C-alpha cells in the first residue's frame, strides 16, 4: 500500500519546464561569445594600437619637441630687422597671456579641459557614429589636448587611423605635461590666419599688441578664429567675425564665467584692427643685407630648418635708421644703384642697399656688381706712388701719351682726359683734384703696374678682375662697392685693413651663444701714407671734382669716379668715423646720360646720406692725427708745390711725410727763385722716356697759362722750379708695363644681373625657401 501511494504522489506533481535551463545555457553561450569577441576585439585593438604606435613619436621625442620658432635678425641697437620663418611664431608663457584669451579659448574649444584626462569618450563615440554613418571621418569632437597632439605630430587628413593616433598621443601628452603647460603649448601652436602662428603673433597681427594686453572683445574674437581662421578673420569679413565672437561670448555666459551685461558690453565695443604684415618679405627691412647673410653664411652653415624654424637670435652690425636713409637715398637715383656704409675702424657694415627695389631685382650691387670704379681708383695708385717716394708736391706732365701695343697689327693706346684738354706740368695735388688721367698713368708707369696691384691688394681689393696693365691706373678693374669701401677705410684708420663685419653674435632659441664675432684688422698701408692721401682727397673735396660731396661742418675726403661712355658713376669717401660708397649705373650698362659724372650723379646722393649719418651717429667733426705720427701739416701752392706765399691764389692744406715738404716759398708767386733752386726738398719732376723730347712743348703752360720769363734762364727754358734741377728727373721703372688693347667697358660683364637673379631663384629651391 505504501509503495502504491508513493507512486501516485509522484505522478500527481506537474512536469518541470526546460525553459530556464535552456535560457541559462544560451546566456552562458552568449556571455562566452561576448567574452571571446571582446577578447578578440581587445587583441585586435591591442595589435592595431601597437601597429599604429610604431609610427608615433616616442616619449623622449614628445618631451624634446619644439615648435617651429621664427629666427629674428636684430640691428646693432636690438631693433628687429627681419623675421625668418616658415611659421611665424613667437612663443610666450601662459602667465603672459591675457586671462580673457585663456577663458575665451576654453569656452570656444574645450570647456572641460581641466576636468578630462585628454579625451572625452562621449564626444569620441558621437564622432565615430557620425563618421561611420557617413562612411568617412567627418565629425570633430577633439579636445585641446587632441588638437595639440595633431598639430605637433600628425597630419590634418581626416581618417579614422589619424583619429586613433590622435587619441593615443593625447593620453600620452596628458601623462607627460601639466594642464597649464598643455594649454600654453596649444596657444603657442595653433594657427590664427594671415600667417600668424601662436597667440602672441596673432595678437600683434590683428591688434598690434602683446597677447597679455588683449581685452575681452579682442580675445573673444581671436578665440573665434581657431575653428576656421580665414572664414572668421575680421580682416576678411567683419560680419562673420562678429557672429563667431557672439558664439564665444555666449559660451562664456553659459559657463558662468561672465554675466550677460559683460557680454553685451564686449560685443558692442568697437574693435580697432592694426594689421601687421605677416610674410617674410614684409618683415624684412633690409632685404639685400639679409639675403647676403642668408646665402653666404647662415644657410650654408646652419641649414634652412634651423635658420627658419630654430628660433635663432641673430645680432648684426646694421644700423636700421641709417639703413632706411640709405634706401631713400638710392631710390632718388634715376638709374639702378647701391650704397654701403662701413665703420672704418671695425669693418662693421652700418647700411647696405643693393638696389632700388628688392622685389623687382635681387641683384645686390654692393657685393655682386663688379663695375669699373674709374677715377675713384686713383687714390690707390697715388698711395702706391707715395710709398715708393713720390710726394704730393712733385710734378708730372699732363700731356698726350702714346703706347705701342704689341701684336700682329700695330696699335697704340692714347689715354686722354675727360676735358679733352691738357694742363702741362702739374703737381700731384692738382692732378688728383682735377682727376687728370695722363698724370696717374705716368705715375703708374714710373712705379710699375705690379706696385699698384700690390698696394691695391694690401688695401683689401680682392677682385679677380684686376688687369695687369697701365689701364688699371684709370680704374678699369672690375670691383664691388664693398671692396672700395674697405679700401677707402684704410685712409681713415691709420692704414689698417678691416674685413667687412655683419654679424656680431648668434644665439640659439634657449639663449646659448653659438658664435661671437669681433673685428678682423690687419696691416695694409703705412699710417703716413693713409693720412697724406686722405689729406689730398680732402683737398679734392674742397677744391676739386668732389666739391658737391662736402659735408657742412665735417671734414670730408673722397673721390669721384666716372667710366667711359658714362656707364658708371661713383663717389667714395668718408667723414670722421664713417666711410661710404655710392654707385650708380644701369644693369645693361647703357649710358647714364651726357655729363653724368660721379660728381654730378653720385656725390650729391652721398652727401645727403652722410649729413644724416653724421648727425644720427654724433660723429666727430675732424679727423684725428696722432701726435707721434711722422707727418707735417703744410700749406703749399697747388700750382708749384712750394710753401704758399700770401700771393698764391690756389693753396692746399695737406699733410706730408715729416721732413719732406719744401722749405722755400713759391717762386711763382713772390718767393725766392734761387732759394727754390737750392732747396733740397724742392718738388721733383717725373718724366717718362717719351716725355723728355717733348718737355718744352707742355711744361711752359701749367694750367694753360704761360709763365713769366725769369732772368738767368736761357731762352726757351721755362720757369718751372723743378726743371732747373734736371738731375732729379726720373724715368719709368719698367719699360714692360704696357697696356693691353683697351676694350669697351663690360664687353664681357663678370656679373650680369640676370645671372645673379637666376642664381637667387636656384638657391631658394635648393634650401626649400618660399619666395614670399
């Protein structure tokens, strides 16, 4: 009975359901699948992250990264001459950025910046969903940290892979830097439009002020540019800029960082724009000077990356005020031209203008134009003559010359004067004053061409285009204005030769001194020669071809220069403390015009510049002559060379080597003739072999006038004080110093302008530099 009962109880219970068991099984399978899927996804994600991480910068590289920083070129007074950049950026610390700019940037770009750890997951998911549904990366959602990572290390392409890299880098950046540092780096990195990189440059570009001085209206407008700089630029469209500014101000209100009243006041305030040009060329205030530094020194030594992105501080010798005056002066020339000003004691270049417009022509006529200096080369010849015993009071014939030129067909070279006239027997003083060609050729023949070339080289003339024939005395060498400035500096600094100095110091972006330069000075000509020849050129300014260059109130020395066919005009000279060269000429060598001499074309421009320079630099008014220098200051008759009498109508105050000046007075104007005969230091007459047979044809009319007869002389003799001492006549030092056949100037131009222009463009490509 019991057994039966049990059976019936069991049968009476309802059957159990299999559903929960199956559900649990399915759930377990689903969880297992999800786990496996998650593991697979994790493995794949890890593998993917590892793969793309291989292309990302290491921690060390992130820490070592520096933004592209403009290098700055300064003048001698630390005024900015030029900024060299691919991205015009001037980093600034966060503490030196207006708080309004910081708040406006956070409101516009990432208001939760100080709360998140580099990324916002909700923004990333939202962006991914949009990107997936649109089958491509379209949505932003980047934090400030992500933007910084992208700007520093990634491209701007919109791909999912780039976004993944951006996220990874953002997390790393947050681990390596503080929030303030990240924000500072961001504000120094982003682009604000119109060539402005970083907030400091942007502030100056749009408002002409430092970032620390930005007001709320300015900061909110500037922060609005970050999303789309060109679209919201107030310089392009103020309407768009105001709309974006309103958005930023609204965000500030919604965040509780300003109130509605402050917002309305800021929005209504009228903003004054002060657009500062932001191209390399627009920043450059001395383009010829800068181009010379870049292609001849900075780029070959440091490379384009460091020069244009390394934040170097390049301190130069240039005086920006003088540079501006030089630019103005050269623009007044009808032709092309150049001006260079140099400190004769240090070689420092204070101004360099290589042409009228750098945008039109990159040809730097100060350093690249090899041109014939004409008569401005004569002081170098006379310096060579003085060092070989010829004195300023000595005499030469200004008379026709003729040289046979060797060759199959007989030819002659007959140098003449600009005036087409001859003045007979003249002193060296007058010969330089009036720039007589035949006299300087005779002097060169007397001392030998090699002596002229040796002296020129010792004075800093380095041109390879220096002819070894008598035509060199007339300035047929092809030299640059820079060389002439160096050579003339020897006349002011006691005969020393200076090397052109343009860079004083270069510092790296962290202030480390990379190089420091001091003047390079060497011996050139004797101090006596420098002072004597300078005094002759001072007389040439007082009474000769250089009269138009006289600087009122300052002692002035210099020499004009004019080439055949009036293709080049020069004035080269100096005042105490400054030497300058003005060159004028057409690049195609077409004549400047009839009577376009150095005295007419170049001297007035030189004078105008030097007056300004003398006042600006507070230069002394007189040249210093050391008391122990063995020279004598004398007043002599320009016509005879003897000590002047009250009756002499043309008197020169010059220096002569000590003990070499005549002791007797001028016999032409009341002095004792016989005392002159007995004076051991009376002027000498230098004659070439070809002169001796024709001496009486020319010596009887110095300066075109006949001299009175003097008792005691045989009929037909002249009253020349040197002719009565024939034993002092000198003949040519070298009969082989014969001129080559004269050629038309620049038949073979050693430095054609177009060739230099083409070379400039090649250098830009070579160094990967933009031409703007």
